[in-house]
C-alpha cells in the first residue's frame, strides 16, 4: 500500500492540475501511448490515437503537443500530455482558447493576432467529425438504437453541423476572428464544448476499458525495462452521447430515414435537458400514409413533440412543440419552443418573447385556420401544415422566433415527407392510473375519439369495460 501511495504522490507532483480520479486514467493512457516510456514520440501517439479521430484533428493535436511544423520537438512528457486532457475536458475558457490557438499554429502568449475564419471552421469540423466517429466506435445503446434502424452518419451533414456551430464566431462582413471573438463564441456554444469534452475523454479512455480486466489480474508487471511496475488502479470514464434513445422502430429494421444522425443530434441538443434522453416514434408519412387525420390520430396527447418536414425541393426543417397537441382555437406552448432548419443550412431559432404563438392546432372550423402551426400568426406562419394534406407554408419573417428566415424553398411548399417524434417519456394522465375508474379513457375526450375515427383506427376500448375489483 505504501508503494501505491508513493506512486500516486509522484504522479500528483508531476501533474498538479490533475484531480485524484484523473491521475490513473491519464497515466495509463500515457504509458500505453509511450510504450512504457517517460517520453512519448509523435509517431507513437498517432499510432495509438490515429484511428480514433479525424486526421485533421490529429494534426491539430500534434501542433499543440509537439509544436507547429518547422519547429517540432521530438517528444512530449506526461505533464504536457496531461495539460491537453485538462484543458479540453474541463478547462477554462482561456485554457480552451489557448488550445485552439496552439492547434492552429498561433503562440497563445504572443501578441493577439487575427485568426482566419476558415481555419477555425476546419478545426470545429474536425472535432465534430471526431465526435461522430467516437460515438460510432463506442457503440453505445443510444447510437445503436438509431443505426440499427437505418439512420447513418453522412459527411455532408457533419459539415453543415460544424458550420452551424461556428458561423457566428465572426462579425458579418469580415473573415478575420479576434481572440475576443473566439472567447465570446466559445462561451455561448455548449454543444461544441460537450463534443470537445467527449472527444478527448474518448481518446484518453481509449483501450483503457478493455485492458483494465487484464490489469486487475496482475499485482506487479514488468515495465519492459526489467523493473517491476506498480499496477495503477483503473477508473472507467463513462461517456454519454448527445443522442437520445430511439424508441418505437423495433419492427422496422430499415426505416426510410430522410435525416441523418448528426441532424437528429443537432435537434436533440437544443431541446430542454429533461427531454433529451428519449425520442418516441409517432408518425411518418412514408409509413402511415399522407393523411392529416392519421397524423393527428397518432400525435394527440403524446406530450412534447418534434415535427420534421421535407419539401419537394429538398429543404428539411421543423419545430419543437412543448405541449401535447390538442384541438382548440388558441395558441399554447412556452418559450422553450423553437424552429429549426436542417437543409440547406442547419440553424435553430429560439423564442423572442414578442408573442406566445408557439403552437396551434384546429380542424373543421369555418372562421379559423384549419391545420397545424408553429410560430407567427394566422396566414403568416413560421411553419404551417394545412389540414388539406400535402401543402404548407413558411413565411419570410416570423416575430415569434429570433434570427428566423424562411425555411422552405418557397413560402408555400409541397410536402414530400413528414415525421413526428415524441420527446422524453410518454405523459401519463391521472385517469390512466386510476384503478377505480370503470369507463374508457376516451369517454372524456370527444376530440380524440373523432380523430381516431377519421384516421381509421378502431376504438376497441369503447365497448370494453373492466369489471370493478373487489
């Protein structure tokens, strides 16, 4: 026990920035990358990490650790290796900017210089690409639940996601980014920071998990130099993707997806945190048919939902509705609602607070619009799907959401595909769990009964009553 304490103390003295729980992880990762040496060469590190990330990120990492081309050092020692982990996984804004500058070949302690926007964009794209590669290699339950149903990672969509994360780093009209610009951008970009943290947690955790069982079987191990090396305890780092669990496609092994995983991740990352863990499949026009009544029959009383639309010009866009859909003449919802576009650009539009026109649903009214609306106002919708299925509208402006621009190719568009997903757990009505209730739940909701009838779904429960229990 004395040896373990001594070794931990030495590690802590070498790398005082590391927390106690991080010491074995970083030390073991360095030991494997350096082949049990106290110095790690660039070629050895790239052999160790190379397959785990985008090749462009590998170049940026070597710039930070070994210096830019033309002034490379031959090796890196444990303290510098630990710095990269700390700065990227839990660093301050200043530390993360220093990693960015060094990775792009700028000396972080030199006089402030402008950074070319295309370089920052490529750096962000390298991180996003490495993030998508990491969650694929890790093969977590979230990733598998989508990938096994036909959703893929598409390079073009990764590029659009990266562009969406970095487009506002620079003031409009210039291609130069100051350090102040970069700091402001980074402080307001939680999605990118989560990706950065995940990528480097993945790299430093790489091979540790599968090797840990072998390590635990050994009391002492030869370090390759004829000396006994103390076995440093392994502590697994749990990595959580920003993808939700996909639920409801169990019987559709090759779902006709018109979105990719990076697009779904982008939408999910903008949802309220409490709803990000699960998506429940509710409706697809490709599966359930092109019918507005069928659509409503599948989304009424399902809690918060994400609506995704593709028009016949290939634009993909949609919105997040915070409340269960229900027929009525009034707007409902709250300011966590947002609209988004996925193609040709990837953007999200949050609430302005100017009005509360977040979501609207009505049917069979002579004096009110009949259809589904998100944002805007009657006849000037942010997103509108008409009850006469097949047509919709996106106005040129929408006061409900800031930064909004027309999402469809034309203001009045023709629908190619529509999907609706419930997000978070399915809501449970108080009446659903009332064992003393003898009637059907549909008895109290005439609108839902009418919708079910229109959609062609039989209401089997209408004539069924459970006998009261003694």
